[in-house]
């Protein structure tokens, strides 16, 4: 059985201080996988399978990949999650099946690698949504363009420039597992103590990239269709993996739906060019639609802002507003129901 140094898993003095303030005395570890209420936990002695009780699994602190936890044993000798340490960062999207619920994807991540292959059409709106998720988590986004060996010479120059225009200030890494181009830079971003995760569509090359960084075939890969460069979800769980250089990487299944959740500040960060221009609008609450003296619409007409980018910003802002209103209405209904039930007389 492998042994793990907590230092190599990302443990540091700040985590130690948080643990010291608690009264929990279980074995310390980091969750590497969650499946149906059970977790694989990496501890110093190796890997253990721990259960998460049903009440915890339905709560706001249900463990996710990347969490630091303590593990104890019950009377039957089974390992149980005792405590989830407070998360530093949390990658969250709106649950695709529940419109008023968030879905944590991973925890305690420092870098979010947004993976896109040269062999598929680029969609600016999808990247913008991934950027919102990354900034909202409190992590640093990095765009990784994979399969550069398949790109035409003009494409190698054009696509990074397009990405840079959509994501100003965000680092772009061009990579290839065939030539190992860009892998050194990814490894530098995952120096010891740092955790990265990969987000992208199925077939973008995430698992192949993970295998190249590990120098072994750990993650199963799948050929993509030549017609549209799409692939099936080969990775079906979120796996925390320790790289040879002691960095940590979380591989994730391909993501189709990127619903936003409580991410207004992150949205403004991604579309800072529009927000900066909006400061010159005549009206403070300008919707950049038909209002007079709208600086943003003027910028669109002068080709300083792409009208498609403005439409995507307005759509995401409306989505966040609607989501917030649904949550408020749900909470109001819940409080009303509790008040009504509490007012009933017992018979």
C-alpha cells in the first residue's frame, strides 16, 4: 500500500491551526474520490475507504474530492468521515438537476486548468462560463490548449490570440502530449502544496494530459469522433492524483452544463471590460439595451466591444438574477411552511 506524506498532499501550518482549534482526534487525510456516500481518503498510512453518514451526505458539508477530513472507526471497525475541515476554495456550479441547489465539484483548489483542444471548434461563451466558475471559487484560471500537434500553423497563432481576447490577463498554455510541449509549465504551476483541477468538455484531452503528467496510464482515455471531435465521458469520477513532483491534480468528467451559482463578483471580473465601460453610462442601472447615452452600446457600435460578448454577459447576469430570486422564493416558502406548521394546535 502506498504511503502519503501529508506535506505532499498540500498540508501546511494554516490547516494545522484549523485542526488544532477543533476537538476532533481522528486520522487526518484528504479525499481523493467520492462515490455514493463512500470516500477514498489518502492518509499517511495509505488509502482507506470511509463512509459518510446519510445526514452528512445531505448537508452543506457533504465531502467532495479535495476536502481535508478526519476519519474515525465505528464499533464495527468501519472507517467513517468524522469532520470536514473548512474549505479555502470551492468550485461550484448550479446543480443540473435542481435549479435552486448548488453542486460542489471539488474543494481546496489553487489552479483551475480550463482545457480545450485544437481539434474542436472554440466557443467563447463556454470559456467565459468556466472562467466565472474558476474566479468564483477563489482559484486562478489557466487556459490549456491541447493537441497542438494536430493544429495548422496559422491555427497555432490564431486560437491563443482569440482566447486571450476572451480572457484578458489569463495565462494560456499551448500543449501536446506527443511533443510534451507546455507540460513543464503546467508542472511549474503545480509546485508542492498546490492543487489544480481540470475542467473541459469530454474529449478535450484532460485524461491524456493527466497521464502525461503522471508518466503512466492511470486515467482511461477514449478516442474522439473525427466528425466533430467529441468524445464520451471516459472519466466518471473526480480523482485526486499526486504527481511525481508532489503537486496535486484533480481530474474531472467532461462538463456539458455550466450553470452559474452565486457568482456576481466573478461575472464582473470576467467581463471587466464591459463593467469599466458601463461606468460612463448616463444611468447607473443601465441595462445596455435601449437606454439613451449608453457607453456600452456606443462601444459596441465602434467595435470596441463585440456585440456577442455583450449579449453573453447580459444572458449570464439574467441567469444569476433569476437563480437568486428562485432561492429567495424557496427560502420564503420554507419559512412560511415552518411558521404555519408551528402554529397548529396539537390534538
